[in-house]
C-alpha cells in the first residue's frame, strides 16, 4: 500500500493520542479451564497489564471477547515499531482505566463515550500476536520468525474461506461486559488508523455454568473439562510458555503459539439426533459432562479398562483428541474457547459455532498432533472449520518503558 494513501501523519496522530491517554490515567477434551462469572467472589477491577507474559492467556476467561486479525499497512520497520508502541499505550490505558483527555470544543473527542466520562478497567485484557506474514520482506524480520510459525494449514474436512484466514497481527480483547470490549476495539482502531486494517473479526461469548462446573458450547456439552490447571505456573511453563527452546529466537521467551479456529456448528442437524447418539459422538454425558464410563465431570476416562470402546467409542471426540497415553501426553494444550453467533446465512440456517483459541509451546507437537488424530472423526458431520490462523502471542510488556514486540524489533 503506497504511503500516499496511508500517510505517516495518520500514524503519528494515533501515537500522540496514546501519550495523552496514558498520562490521563469443539468438545470438552483437553481442557480444567477457568471462567469468570457473576456468581464468583469479587475480583480486583483490573487485570495487571505488565509482566513476563501477556494477560488473556492463562487467566480466567470472562464472558465476552472479540478476536480481530489485522493486515499491517506500516511502510517500514520504524513505522511498525511506532504502531506496536501505539497499541501498547492504548492497551495500557484501557486496562487500567481513567479519564480521557478533553480535546477542547472544536476537536473530535478522544473517546467514543460509550462507557461514560470515566473509562472503567472492567478486567479488560488485550492480547497481541504476530502472524507468519509479518516476517516477509517488508520489515526485515525474516530471520526472527518463531521457529514453528507458519500460515495455518488446511486439514481434511476444513472448508476455509481466505477472507477469514491468517493476518499480520492478532488482537484478542476480553472483558466481563460487551460494551467494554467494543469500546476497546474502537479505541485501538482509531488510534492506529492508516497503520493497520481489520482483515476479519469475530465476537465470542462464554455462558455461565449451567447448572455448575464448566460452561457449555452451543451443542449443549461442557467445554474445557480436561484442560491443564492454568493456575499451576510450572505446568504452564511445560505446556504454554516458551523458554529457551532450541532453534527459537531469544526474543520469543515468555510468548506462546496461538491457534485460532473458527468452527461453524450445523445445529439444525445436530438438534435432530438423539441425546444418546450425541453422547457417543463426544464420549461424555450431556447432562453433567462425565465421561461415559464415569459419574462426575472431572472423572478421568478409564480407556485401559475399555480397549474395544464398549463404554466410550474408539471414534469418540474425547478419545481421539486425548487418548491419555504416555505417547500422547506431550500434545496437551491450553484451550480458551468462546461461542459465537453470526446470525443466519443466505438460506436461513443458523450461523453459530465456536471461536476456538488455544495456546501452546509447539504447534506441530501439540495442536497439529491433536487435530491430526481428529481427522474424519464422526463429529465432522456436524462441524465445519471455515477460518482462523496461527499466531505467536508476544512476550509480556515488562514496565511503563516497554512495548509490544520491543525485543523482536531491537
């Protein structure tokens, strides 16, 4: 994109706004994901922005999210650095809350105003990732690409729409309230206009547990029952966060590979099959989430006692995704899924499904290993992945003097 259409002045205007604002103030398989809901004890009004890792990955998933993929329009590496600094400034202000500056009577407002004159922190998290396409010829970053980062591959049974795939940057906004997420998205896109453009966007939601335990997906099943414990820092170091892995650039330490899969559910067809058939497809009871050979949601399936699949079919989703063998133990990952609702399609069918997001240290050994085991599972008659991408969630912003991607661009 030529600079004549996206002038540098537009980017600088966004960056100046940042400074002023900052001063002013499919299936329940691999996941015990934590979710935040109204019936839980009161929490602090904000999630800490600074740290070794970004927020919005291992902390509790609130009720609302927006996942946005962007194409970067910055002309060169200095402008890319300016863009990431601008996003950092806006995220720092929005996650802390405060009073937007008063631009005066004649200037456009510095805030949309949809949250009122004071911007509440509302436990907002902003999580930024980079796609493989950012490491092309534009910014001289080819030799700094994370070892496993590449465009998302197409698996059998996918029906990927290019308009809903990939991107240079990913930004995940999460908060307990929908207007907080919308406000943050508008704030960031206004501040970065001319430097990046939305490629695709999908809104997600997590319902409260019904009646208790893990929330349910739109097929009616609990989703996230077997996740590794996100509160266990040692376990997260094993599963999610990069350390000093061989072959990985040094700047990636503290980051994580992010997979986004947009999965439509064919709910009109799903709702016409019996509950018992649905349970055999998943391998869990629909009412309480227990494995079909168990009683309670968090009971571990006893596959060794059922080698022929009499209780839990060998083709069931949970058994294919996570066989619970020594050989497959290394493919455990951290799932952070949301439901989505895009209304209806051109023929009047419901366009609903899952905004699947997961985090891991190794795309091939974790997500792709799981997805390969799921190829041609019986559940594919009722689900169709249509978009998403692979991204690398950047290491955390250390302090007030740091910004997203600082080590990457240094």
